[in-house]
C-alpha cells in the first residue's frame, strides 16, 4: 500500500489509481475466485433468497394462516384440545409437511456442496490444467487452495446461517401455534435449527475438495464427493442424540407431555417441553445448545482434518 | 548477479512406483541466462516433465532443480510457463483473462505489453476464450505468460497445431519480447526445424536424460561428418556409421584434428540430432557452459 504522507511529491500518478481500485474492489486471487465461480455463487445467493421466500410463504400463505387459525386458542377453556386436529385438518397437515420438507433440504445441503466443490471448484481446474495456469501466474498451490476454500466457505457460512436462523424463526412460530407433535418427525427439525447445519455445509465443501484433489477429475470427484458427504452425514446422524448425557424419561424436569407419555404422542415444544428426541432418550431443553455445539465442533473438526489432508495431498504432488 | 537460469543435479521424476516408469532420470545440466534454448527430443523423452519440474508444478522424485538461483517455488513470479495444451479458462473473455494476469501478478504485470500481443493477432478483447481457434489460444496464452515480465519463459511445444503463418508471427512476437527484456526462453519441440532458426542453445533429452547440452554452434562444431574408405576412426568417438561396400559414412565427435583419407563436412543440426537419437549408446556431451557447477542445486 502506498501512502501519500511522503514529503516528496509522488513522481507518478499510477499509485493513486491502484489505491483507488484496490480499496473498494476485490483484488488478486480473491478477484479470480469470485470471477471464476461467479455463476455458482449467484446460484447459491439465489437459493438462499428463494428459500427465505418459501419460508415466508409457508408462514404467511393462506395454508399457514388457516393452520394457525385452526389451532387458535386450543387447550384453553372453551376450545378443543391442541392435538385433536393434528391429523385431520388439511391446512395443518400441509403446513407441517412443508416444515419437514424444508428441514430435509437443509439437512442435505452437504452432498450438493460437495458435488459442486469436487466438480466445478477444484476438479475441473485440475483436469483441464487451469489450476497449473494459476500456479504459474505467481500463486502458490497452497494459497490457491486456501482462497478456493475460503471464498465459498464465507458464502456458505453466511447463507446457511441466514437460512437456519430463518427456519428457526418459522419453527418458533409453529411451536407457538402448537403445530408440531413430539416424536419421530421432529428429529430432523430439532437438529436443523442450530449451527450444526452450517457446519455440515462446510464439511461438504471439505469433502468435495479432498475428493477432487485425490481424483483430479471433475466427474469422478462430483460423484465421490457427493457420496462421501452423504455417507458422513448419515453416519453422524444416529450419534447426535447421545452426544450429551441424557436424563431419565419420567423425571418431571425432563420430557413431559401433557396427556401422553409415549413416544410420538403429544405436542412438541422445543422451548417449553424439552427433548432432543424422546424416541431415543429424554433431554431437557437447556441441553439444546451444548448438544448443538458438540455436534458442530465434531463436524468442524472433521472438516478441518479433511482440509489439512487436502493441503498435504496438494503439497506432496506439487513443488 | 545470477547467471544461471536453470540448474539440475541428478534430477529424476517417476510418476508411479513401478520401477520402469521414470520419466526423467539422473538429469544434470545448467542453462545460462539470456539464451534461447531449444529443448528437443522424441515424444515421451521427458521434455514436458523437465519443464513442469522447472516451473514448480511437479515435485522431483530425486535430485534437485534450481531456477534463477532459487527453488522453482520461490522463483514462481519470475517464470512464465505455457503448457502444451494451452490451458485457459474457457468462460472468461480475453480481457478478463488478462485482468486475471494482472490480479495474480501484482507489481509485475505489464498490461500494455499483454494487450499489444493480443492486438497483434487482431483479436477482440471481449471475445470469450472458448470460441478461439488454436492459434488464437496460443497467442492469448503467450500474452498471459509474457505479461508478467518473466525472466525465464518455459514453453512446452508452443507452436504445435499452428499453421506456418501463425507460427512465424508468434515466434516473431516471442523473440521480439524476449530480446527487449533479455528473457531466457526454453522451448520444447519434437520438430527441430520449428526452432532451429531462433535458438542459440540446445538441450537434447532422450530416454529421460540430457544427452546433448550447450551452445548450438559449439555442439555442431564438435562433430564432423566423414565419407571415405573404411578405416579405423580412433581416437574420435563414433556416433553413427554406415558402410556401403568399401565406402564409409560416419558422424564422429572429434578428438583432435581429423587425419586420414576422408572427406570431412560439418553436419547439419538435424543430421547430428538424428544420429544421436539412432545411437542411444553414444556418450553424452555437455559443453562447459552446460555443466552443472554445484553438487546440489537449491533444494526444491
């Protein structure tokens, strides 16, 4: 960075021009990554915006409004019990299905990100030699990979973070209106409304990058990256419920549903009632954050290990 | 001031662990700066491997390579490299491709020079790379490599797939840029005539090692083409000989003046190279300037 504090008048006008352009615009390798993956990054931004539109539509669309109206005042004197309409009201069932479907989409971002990272971000560049083009344009392979990972990671973190926060707000709304029922269906919901979902998308990025560096070809890396990321998320899922010590079912401070003590029964409320998954074991509500953070930590650590291996693989093959 | 562009000591590269798969083995030579060097050899001789090692794209399996007194990785900013298949990013326009060069080479990039090379080919900067012909791609790839003002240009088969006119134009552009900046240039080819007029230094790579290295003139001058009666050619080193009846044609590396009943002539460079390629057992020849000086080049 050149400064204008020198006592001597600047001989050339050029530094002022570069300072002006470099302060506001991305430059160097950052510019290259943004330019090269412009389409993919726009697709991701569009996905986040459209998803938020869908969340708003679920809540403020006519079906969501009808579902909320059906349950208005339930459980209080003069109204029906909250679970009476649970399976019979079309608007309620549709809204609940949509909530679960959105959760499924969030849950499965990692394989999609891995496929993209394997194919377009790294694999294609290694396959057609444009990675080497960058390395002979004064960018060391390590810095090349670092920027290649950091830029998408920033986009993924912000985008997935916004999505998770929005989804959480939607779930809070549905809980307030007694729309969710305790049991199998909230398994996905519960785990998708915290930072772990963001961590999984970053894990997908790391898996795809490593697959590309090992295979060095776009299509095989796409397939292997997506498959590995999907397997990893599936493999971690069963352990999530047991990441934190569980309490005993029946303890009054733990999982307790009015009118029901069986798995799959009753109204679910992740704020007031309390469980991670009553079908597996009971967890009080204040366990939510520790469980999420432990899961997030494990997933991020796994991603970090994969990134480290990626740098090793790159280093071993290239000077 | 460092006067060595490339120096290798015992350099070897093996792509897989199979014993027979050395692409380059026990390769030691030195290339002084300021030369235009032809890197010649048959297909699969190890030319591309040698260039990729010097460009810091591959890690040597054994031995060392140094570029401008540094490891290839440290010399990255000083090296221009154009790979055989001229990789460029297809979705970028020519202007964006040059912009990328500028972004990746802060402080070194000469946009005017790069744009001039593109303009000489009558290319529209807004055109996308994917729609360019082979010759146009080569021109853009050269502009990208020359725009960073390299001290060493490594070009892997730069003129393959080009028609003679485009080849002539691009070679002219390249030589003008190299002369203007004192750039050392290494160009590989399996077609010698492509390079003969422009190069003053020669490296013959064959079977994974450097068999001839040095100033083209000196290498040619060290050899003599003999025709005449069959007789003992000692003490000269016979590279290749053919007998027809009582007549003999031989290419020898001289050891002292030629004395005998032979007609002598200076071989053409092509005759010299072909004779060496046909005789894998002929001893290697490195002129003094091409001998490596240090026991180990800078560790890569």
